[in-house]
C-alpha cells in the first residue's frame, strides 16, 4: 500500500501511536504480521492430514542488537549471572528446547568510540552456559562460536566438556563471521576471504566431528579389577585437510548426545547448503510468514541430496512476542516497546551505519538526509547489518521513506523495528501455531525485550494455550537436547 506524506502529515503530533502511518497491509509500524483477531478462524492452522506439527520454542538472551531495552526501569543487569539464570529458569519452566547465546567477538565502534546504545561487555558463552548447566536440569544450552578465529581441537574439547557436564544438553551455533575489524582482535586482520569462510567452517565442523567420534561409547573402562582405565585406541585421530592438518589424541570422552546439536545461522546459498548437509537447526532471520515460507521450502528441499529427511533439520526464526490482556493493549504496548528499541539516537546511528557519514546534525523526526551515502566509509564497525550492500540499502530506504512519507526514526522502526507476535495470550498462541502449521517454521527462538523477566508472559500465559491445542509438550520426554528436538544420535557416532 502506497501512502504519501499528505495522508498523515500535519494531522498528528509526533509520538502519537495512532497517528503514525500504517506499515504494509495497513498495520501499525510496530507490528510485523497482520493481526489475527482473538478467537477468529483466521488464526487457526490450515487443515492438515495427520497430526498437527509440534511447536519448538527456544529463548535468546538479547543484547547483540537493539532488542533489549536495558534503559527500562524493569530491566536488571545485562551482564550478571543472576540475569542469565533467571531467564534460563523461566525457559525451563516453559519446557523450552534451549537457551541461546549469540556472540560478538569485538566491541562495536561508532565514530571511533565504543557503540554503547546496545549492551556491551557480555561474558564468554561457554563459561556462562557451564554455570547454567548447574542450575537447570533439562533445558538445552546453545552457544554461538565462530569457526574463523578458533581451532577445532579447542572448540571440540570445550563443547564435549559442556555436553558431559550438562548430561547431553549442548548445542553449537556455527558462525562464519570474518570481517577484518573483528580479525584484528586475533592478530589476523580478517585474513579469510568471504568465499573461503564456509569451506573452512565445513572442514572445521568435519574435524570437530572426527574428534568427538574418536571416543567410542565403551572406551572409558575404569575397571579396577583389570587396572584398565581406557581402551588403547581411545581419542586417536588424524585429520589432513586444506585448513587443518592435525593428528594425535583427543582428551575428552564423548557425551550422551554423541556430539552437540549443530545450529547454523547464515542465509547465503553457501550457508543454506552447509545447513542442509550439517545442521540440526537453522536460526533464521525470517520472522514474517511471507519471507519464512520460501526459505523453509528451499532449505528443506536441499536435505534429500544429503540423504536427510524433512524432520532432520528444524528451522527456527528469531521472533518477539508482546502479550497483554487484550489485542488492543498489546498493540499499544508493542508500539511503545518498538519506539524504545529504536530511540532517536539509535535511529541516527543506524542511518549513519548505512550512509557512512556523520548525520548527527539531522533531526530523527525529520526527513532523510539530502546528502549522498559514502559507501566506502565505515563509521559503525563490527555491525553485520551495515557491512555490505549499503548503496543499495540507502536507495531502498529513500524509496520507502519517500513513498510513505516516513521520518528517519519512522523509517528505522519500519526496517529494523517491529514485533512478531502481538496480542492477547490466545491471539499469540494462535499465531505461533498458525505460522508453524503453515510450514513457515518448526518453532521460534524468542527474544524478550526485558532482561531477565521478559519471557514470563509467554511461559505463563501462552505456553498453556499451546499445550491445550496439543501442539506443545506438557513435559520433557527425555534428558537430552536431541530428545527435545526429536533428533536421533548423529550418524558419525561410533
Ligand atoms: C539469525 C542470525 C543470527 C546470527 N548470529 C550471529 C552471532 O551471534 N554471531 C556471529 O558472529 N554471527 C552471527 N550471524 C552471522 C552468520 O553466522 C553468518 O556469519 C552471516 O550471516 C554471514 O553468512 P551468510 O553469508 O551465509 O549469511 C547470525 C546470522 C543470522 C541470520
């Protein structure tokens, strides 16, 4: 729907929710999907032969981007272990599959200073998950760890250890970020070409799997009578490849899952192929049904070439859920949250990220700058969104803002803000179910805007309705994350 400035300018005061221009489909700018009225048939899953698909839910502790509103008086520490523990416990109370941590390997910089509009200073993932393993019993624990700046032996050893101490609840989100800015932290200056990063990632993962498979199930004997502690062949490995040429003995016995669940989160063709061959879960960015369905079909279609079936890979987009007593209250709340997430400062910083120049003189409630972007200059560093295609992005943003008469901040809300599921508990449960039954996803990785208690509304008010519909577990049926995801032992497990 095209809407010119004249349709709304001059009739509204800035900041009034009901006065802001509608997004695509006539919906308010803070809401990504068409709103399904509570109790209406529109939110019901389409008829399917056989049983309804089960919904998988996970939670991400927010902070890498601007989802978390750390300035909200209800927010508590974004760094302290207690916040991680409380969010993890809420997820386990809601029988979630897993708790997810993203990773940024270098503090972002904006005009030469640390970019601190988002959270800065998060502790290291695997150490934090080890702490969470001690205070949870069933919840899966997923860490993002990069393959460009690490070595397989070390990463495999740390995940094997976490899988042992959590008794089979670990997942590894394999990411391939490569930029030179991050590389400086590792004295490698982004040495890896973009084209090579998935080649390295694939060999990295294959090597890690060889290391995990180097211990058979019965290799740890510990037989006092015979005096034998391990079988003679335990941990022996030899990998000779393009990126890694290593041989020796791997030090850590295999955990209950054979090896950790593998998550992938890239979206390029190489990333999709990598996922179809090697991943158990994809963390995708496609949280609108319109975009999610083709992605889902494309990746599931690729599985057959690797001898895999539809259910061997779960696709879980990132999503937010704003729950209130009524749909109307939820819409107003969603709008408020979105405006907090895209503050005037964040709006200008994001625009500067694409324009590559200082735009601090521009009014966030005014029109886009008349000056052209400088695509070669990077003033917001370490932020993947602003890494490439900036000229094209600037062109598209100008087009959207021009067509709909959006101010800088409104445009940023339209392109970077917005909530996925908004409504009463019933509406949110219907919409989550509908999305999954329509093959847009197998579930979601929810990202609350408040740390640490932002998941409670979903756990206490939405989960029971999903259970009532018969599309969500009443309780965990097994001890491991592979059990939660309906996955068997990996084929490489000896
Ligand atoms: C939903 C999503 C989450 C991601 N999370 C991280 C992360 O936490 N840390 C990281 O270094 N890269 C992260 N990435 C980046 C990807 O792993 C990958 O490096 C990037 O998307 C480029 O790969 P591609 O060309 O296949 O898309 C994420 C990407 C997506 C789509």
